[in-house]
C-alpha cells in the first residue's frame, strides 16, 4: 500500500511538473513528496491515539521541508505540493484527490472553537495558487481554482475561480476564445492542472470591460441598421420632405472597433 501510493505520487508529479525529469529526481529532490510521505505516518499516529508522536513527526517534517501539515489534516490521493516552502495546512483541513497546491499557501481557520470544523475542505482537482490564503471551514468545490495571492473566506462553487483580496468568485461560463487560448485551455485540462490557479480570462475587471465593449459594439450595429432602414423608407417615399429628414451625418455604417479594444484590454 505504501509503495503503491508513493509510485502514484511520483507519477502525478512527473505528469504535472515540466521541470521533473526522472522518478529518482522526484524521490530525492521534491519536498512536497517528502512532506506528504511523512504526513501519512503522522496522520496514522494521530488517528491511533499517538497524538504527541504525530505532532513530533509533523514538526520534523516542517523542519526538513518547510511545509507544515497538521497530523489531523486529511489528504487525498495524487496531491501535488509544488515548491512548497511556507505551505501551512490546519488540523481540520481536508484535501481531495488530484489537488495542486503551490508555495506559501495557507489553509487556515478563523474559529477558536476546539473540535469544530475550522479549516477548509478542497474538492477534487482544486488548484491553489502561490501565497493564496483560504481561511474558514467552508468548501472549495471540485475543479475550482484559487488565484495567486487571493484571500478566500467564503465557499467557492465547483469549477469557479477565486481571485483578489477579498476574493471575487468568477463562475465558469462558455466564452469565445481565440485558437491559441483554446489550445492552452485544452492542454491544461488534459494535464489536469493550470499553473498557479490562473487561466486566460480570470481577471474580473477585464471581463467587465469586455462585456461593456461587446455591448457598445452591439448598440453601434443596431444604430447603423436603423439608419439604413430609415434611408430605405425615405427612398421608397420618393419625397423631398422625407429626404430632408435624413441628416448628412447619419450613421449608416459601423465604425466601432470592438476587436481592437478587446485586444487592448
């Protein structure tokens, strides 16, 4: 069982980290793997009544790896802690399968009640970017992403992205992407992760600006169509009075460059 889990962990690191070259390199040079291996021993002690021994193993794991995982925390399979320095995972935290956690992440608590659920639960396939802080006893849904330096204090739905301080929740939706961006997203999905919890189009300010630009472009198009319709009606009327109603500067063609503004955004 131990060696099967170890092989699984090594394989997931080789898959997700382009800097990993060989299994031997991963086994000997990846502190995230070492921290997870020592945590399993500490967690076994913790759940079998050997509380002090579990904390002692956790303490030495922190000393050697720079990653602090409380022995009471529950870790899923194929969890990847990349770089790892400064990661802190609290006692009641639960991490699902296939999660990716980067350096400086804190899965912390906001309550002082002993025995209560004080730390977050990460669903399957969650990515937590560098220096993000996830604080509280809530759930981050399956496939969600927490951007670098985000401070999350409320639940994150499945597949959503949380960015900023305090974190803003961006619900995943179908967007029009250029060919290169679509290829990047497809590659990230095949690999099972996206570096540092960020993908194209995650910035809420840029999304808002793009929405305003698209709305303005639509209005521009409708105005042009209206003037073209009025011009046709005037021609059909064949009266000088109808033609005189048409201003010389009537907007009959579109001139709003939405694509150019979107590129700038």
